[in-house]
C-alpha cells in the first residue's frame, strides 16, 4: 500500500522521502502523526509545495468556520441565553460557580426535560429550552476542558518541581497523596 497520498483530506499526510515510512505508517492510519510531529502532517490542500507562492499548510486542521457559519442561527440563540445570564448575574460569572460541571449538567437536563414535556420556551427568558440546554452543555464542556488543562499543567509542573499527587478541582488544589 502506497502512502504517497491518503484520500481523506482530514487525515495527516506524509510524503515519500520525508522520513522512513514503515515505522510511522500505523500512526498515520490512526491520525497520530500530526500530534507527534505537525511538520509531517502539514500540507497544502491543493497539493502546492510548501514554499510555492500561495501555499497554505492547513489541510487536516480544525475548521471553526464550519461550526460558526453552519450553526449561526443556533449560536445566536445560545448567545442570547449567555447575554441574559450575564445581565442577570455578571459577565462570565458562570466560570466561578462552585461544582459548576455538575450544576450545569443538571441545568442542561432540566431544560431538556422541560422541552420533552412539551414546553418549547423557558418561562423566564422566552428563549427556547434547546438554546438553554446548548448553553449549559457548552458551559459544562468549557469547565471540563479547563479542568483537564489545569490537571495536565499541574501534573507537568508538579513533576518538574518534584511535587507529586496534586490535582486541581474547581480551581482549588487537592492533595491526592493523603
């Protein structure tokens, strides 16, 4: 099987002669090469040489415009939910809610249940329950991702500083060695 060209434009690409192909071929198939060495996976989607005029090495990279453009109406409704919350409470105060991951998950489910029970719009805001559900899902996801990032960074710096067993949960250090 030749790895000169992989049909799926979203998979990392490698080219003959760049590196020995046999050791990394399984990683290419799994989409791992781009994570290990982005230079191996970067290519122009039109096949232009990286040094040619007009080349842009963005094949296989995340394309946020698909979400922002494709879901513009839905994201505007979610933005209305966020604006309502900021006016009711404070800008970005949701980031500091204690046990936010669990509480936003519960709020998401309450809106889902209300919609399933036949209530299209939230009584307080007049906005669709689906928009509230999406906002709560995004808030939960953001908190999960930030938590993961803090854990990763604290683990790295903890090892570098010789501190073991410290993780972060809801912005507070927790000693896991006791």
